[in-house]
C-alpha cells in the first residue's frame, strides 16, 4: 500500500487529471481499493443550524446578506431541535451530523456555548459530529474538541489564485490558519472545494496541491459542483459536466489515498449512472438529506435505493477514529477568552460580486 505523498506539484496533478479517462478511472479505483472498502460509503447529514445573514461575500453563496436570494434565514436552532434532527438522521442511516452556521468566524459567548452543547448532545447519541462555523481560534478549536467534536469543516474553495476572484472579505491564509488551529486538537479536518465557478483546470489542480501538501492530509475532502443560485454573483455559471466531476474525484482519490472523498453539492444535477462512476472513481462519502444548507439534495430514500442498487453499505460511525470523549462544560479546561482575532479583510473589488450587490440594492 502506497503512503500519502505530501509534495505533489501542480504539473503532476494536471498530468493525472488529463489522463485518458479509462486509465484515470482504473488508477483511481485501484488506489481506492488499496485503502478503503469500495462497497462502503459514509453518509453525513448536513444541518443548517443558523441560516442566512452572513457578512461575507462568497460569490457562490445564497446566505451572504449582501445578495438578494430567496432563502429564508433563521436564528440559531435550539439544542432540542438539533437533537430531534440528529435522531432522524441516525434512523435513516447517517453516521455523522454536520452543523453549519452562516458566520464569518466563531465568537465566544452564548451562541457558541449553545453550539458546544449541541456537540455534546450529538456525541452522546453515538454519532460523529462535525461543525462548519467559519474561522476559528486555537482556544475555540480546543473547546470544540473537549465537547466531543469529531470533525471540523473549513473548505479552501479553490486555488489560492482563484480564491481572490470569488471572495474579498477574507484571505486564503485565514483558511489555512483555521485548519492549523483544528490540527492542534484531535479533531479531524474536512476541507475541499467547489468546481464550476469559472476556474481553470489549473485552479482545480492548485486546490488539490494546497490540500494534499498539508501534513497530515485532510481526513475528508468534499468535492462540490457549483449550484448556481439566482441572485448570487455566480448565478449564470453553466452546470459542471459529469466528466469534470469524475476527473476531479478520481484525481483527488489518487493524490489523497487515505482521505474520504465526499460527493457534496450538485448531486441533484447528476444521474445515478454519473454518481456510480464517481463512487467507482473513489468517492466514498455523501451528504444525505433533502437540503445541503440551502441548496437542493436528493431525498434520503432515493439515496438508500441507489445504495441498494449499487450494493453499497453506509459506513458505521467511528470506524476510522475512536469516538471522542465529551467533557461537560463545568469540567472544561478551556474558558472563553473573548478573543478578537485579526482575520484579514482584503476587500479588493470583484466586479461580479459588486454587480450582484448593486442589483440586490435595487430590489430590496
Ligand atoms: S459560504 Fe459561509 S462564510 Fe461564505 S457567505 Fe456563505 S455562509 Fe457566509
């Protein structure tokens, strides 16, 4: 079994991505079988615990307050609501609940304390708990780890170069710093990106360089196909082709052999045959539930039907890593520090983000 390599170059990755498709698929499937059970797929349920009203300007995101989209915002959910949803997810075959909040960064205080309680509650249901809450300090990462967090998601989104064409309210280095803070704990890292935002193939390879040269590599890498939402700066992007998706999944599998490659947003635009090809190419995780934060996703029953047809089994929780212990708030080693970290705010002008913002002003 080959060990993960941490010095991939863009040229090497492009060479893999551009191989004749049958060779690429064969190589990816071979790597996949060496490191994973090809008939097991991890199923996560993504839960938007706080929707909309986000101050960031991510060009793909309908939750950014500055754009006019048709999503309904909501305040932070209660622990009871989250527990009920987690139990439903568990009953339908999910081993992990991923909670997303539309925040720029985590702020110490009541709301973060409430999220910590959600983490404790879901961990006690014997499910893996993941959070995606924006930028995070080291102390906050440690508090989440103590509460029993299994994974933290923080996507790099694209290559460092193309990132600047999509987001102006924070820098690529902030993403890496947050991932570094998570790595100072025993929480696993989930980090990937989106294809179909108008980036070049070189940018896709650049993102995979950034992820694969992390040491250790992320335990989970979500590959999203852009869902172009009306009102966002990327509303006119054409859907990404299934061939691009398969190539991206296969290349990710080859450069990060031990990682769980997650088929994320954009599955509703794919046929079952297309998804089957992605599983063959090394995808071994999906998000379940009828919504991915705010964009559509296949119905969970349809997914289970697809699993049965393809002979796939949902992965049991804590197969890759032991269940973290939950430390109750009163026994916690870490206190809220009320930190005001200096996350960057480049604020360069991205024309299409500016245009979408102006358009929203005329509508509102
Ligand atoms: S992707 Fe996250 S940080 Fe960016 S606008 Fe959407 S909710 Fe905010």
